[in-house]
C-alpha cells in the first residue's frame, strides 16, 4: 500500500511513494545509487531488473537518511546477488526463472549461477532477457497501442574473496534496452516560449514527417560495482561496509531511423558505513557518501544543459532500546551539493550550491505482546535537481516545453527572480501494527508539509502541448495506508488493503499528477509445495486535479497467481 507505479508504455516505469516520484524517490542497487536518466522523465526507465533481485525493500522514516536527504518520498533498495557475500552451501548453486504473458506476447527469462573456485574465491554469473510486443487494449478486437513494445538484455559477472570476517567483491554489468515511446509527436517541435505563452507556428500542424513511425529508445548502460564488509575489525566496531559504483549510461531517442536526442549520465557513487558495537543501550551506524556525475542531453530535445552534480554527505542513524516495550530511533544527515552547468547558446548559467540538514526521530511502543504503535517525525531538506533549475526546451515525449526555476532571461516561462530555495519537508507518520496471531494488520496515517515544493506549473496549452514552468509553492500531502489479514482457517488467508493520498497547495488547489486511491482484497491458500493467490482491487477515479488536467476514470484489476 502507498506504492503505485508511474508507467510510460511497456518499456518504462518508476516507483511512486505517497504521491512522490522522480528525484524525491531514491532507487538503489544494494545501497548504491542507480545512475540513469529515470529521474528526468517518466519515459526514461529505471535500469534495475526485478527478475534478478533477491529482495526489494521500501524504506520510509529515519532509515532513509542513510541514503539521501532528497528522498522525501522514500527509498526503494533492490538487493541482488551479483557480488557473492558468502560461500555457496554446495559447490554450485543457481536459479532459472521464466515468465510469459498474452497481452503483449511477452517472454522473459532470467538465470544465475554461483560457484566456488577456491575456498575463498567465489564467482557469480547472471543474466536476463525480455521481449514484449505492443500490448493489446481490447482483446476481442485485438487492438494494440503502437510503441508499447519493449526489449531488454542484462548480464553481469562478479567475483568475491570471502573470509571468516567478511568479503570484498567486484562485478561488471551491462544492460541494453530497446522500447517504444507511445504518444511521441513532432507536431509541436518548433514551439517556443514567449514569456508565459506558447508560440507554435501553424498551431503545431505545419510538419510533414511522412509515415507515422513511433520513436523508440536505444539504451545502453555499463556499470562496475564494488562491495565489501569487514566484521569486528577492532574493539568497539561491529562492521565496516563499503558500496561503490561507476556507471556509463546513454540512451538515444531514435526518430525515423535517425538519432534525435542523446541523454548521457557518467559518474559514480561511493558510501562507507561504520557500525559500532552497542554502547549501553545504543547501537547504530555512522557513514559518508560521495556522488559525482555528469548529465547531458544533445539533440532536438536537449532541454537540460550538461551539468555536473557533486554531493558529499555525513549521516548517522542510532537506535536506543529502553526495555522490551520501548525502542527509539534517531537520524541525522548533513549534505552539500553543487550543480555546475555548461554554457547554453553562449550564455553562462550560474552554479548552485546547497547545504541540506535533515533530522528524524521515531518511537516504537510495544504496549502489548504482538502489538506496536510507531510514531516517526522528520525534518528534511532537498536541493533542486539540474532539470528543475536549468530546463529550457521542447520535451516531445511528455508533450511539454519545460522551463527551469531560474529567471526568464536564463530559462523561460516568465519571472525575473533567481532566488531558489530548498524544499523543507516536515513529516509525521503514525502506525498501529499487530505482528503476531491469526489477525495481522498495519494501519498508518501520514502528513508531509513541504515548504517551497517544486512542481511543474502549466502556464499555457495548445491542444495537448503545454508550457510548464518549475515553480515553488508550499504544499501539504496527507494520506492513509492499511493492510488487515486473517489466517485463522487453514489453509486460507484473506487480506484487505488500501491507500490514499491527498495533495493540496497551502491556500487551496490540488497538485498535479496525484495517484488515485485504491482498495482491494487478497485470498491466499496452499496445497503441498504450491501456493495460490486471488487478488482483486479497484483504483478509483481521480477527480482531484488542476485546471489543465483531466479526470481519470476508475478501473478494476484481478490477479490470479500459482507458484
């Protein structure tokens, strides 16, 4: 509950947590940042393959400060086996997974193998392939949506030296994607921003591009990971952990057989954590994180200038266990970020330096065995991304002309002030949980009050093409998430779940692109080694929208699973 998906056709999707996505949701690979272009736009996919994951964590509350003060929505941490952390129980271990569907004639396969070369040297080889055609939208008439096909290939090879006190390993990974961009149109590619208005020659219909061929993305990503852990290196230190990666990412947007735009992201991320031994009733982690990457876009849709983003952070998360009933958690993160853009059209753009301080606290009260009440409070700051500051130009995939936070003379969209403030998020979460017995539940409510919230404000519209200006305004997000399960009748289990988020500006009006509320039920059973699940949920109509948006209708989803 509370985690829908932001999809764009069949090839791209991003997680949404409590109404937040893009730069406000951190996506990690075993604690290390995923350096792709997914935070820029929903048509840029996240370069993580769930078929190769061993576990996916969704983090909210104080623990998110381990990974970034900008993750005000939360963190999705994808754990994998590409670097072995322990010797296999047998000389060789592995897995094979296969998947297929009829709506897109999709076939997907994943496989991995781990084997010991010596008593300490362990290798891992894994890979996956996915091939899906355009998906159907009316099964009786077999109508399809052009440009919703997707192909993906992933492969990695890793090795670790594993000892009694820890491990150190390296892995090389390669990913290649080819997927369509539905709805991508050249009708408005010559539009420009004239103050707060669009100027579209011929109303956007003055181009003849011949046969209507859907553009597509040709993506390639190369990544080197390093991971290590050293347990009990000295008195007072329980473990030292290291995570780092270097990534070279690029994707071409191919239009009528030619490269229209190229996006690149090249850089690395490194983090060092030190877990100390218990000091009285305290235990926790202190660490450093450093991120440095260059992002650029070249071509017809180069709406973000080449920008170097560099960030350094110091963080600490501590837990205090008072007794069997009370447990407390504290977190703090201090981060410095600098954006350094290149000139655009011979015009110098200013650097942007930001210092962010984030604090969080949580109290866990186990008032009765099997029941707990959790209250978490936080104050986090987020520095704006390069796109939010410097954007200027046509973005055809989303049918927008984007203008950054800077004044009209440096970007577009009107306005003369270059005063840019950090987002400041005051958050409160309250959860009531039952963790033992036939009845289990997790009931939660939350509120986020975000000062200087950055959002895409629509200034003008010509048909479906919009002029947007990144703008700051105070916002309030409130919501609830619930899951209630009963397992008292063997071999059946039943769950009812739902979520809702309401996003408004301080002073009135709805924020754009807010997920609709959902409510559903799930029935589980098992026979021998087989599990089965029947799930049904309803996503309600979204009628809380801005003046430039449209109401989205409700829909129902039914899932049947046997494993």
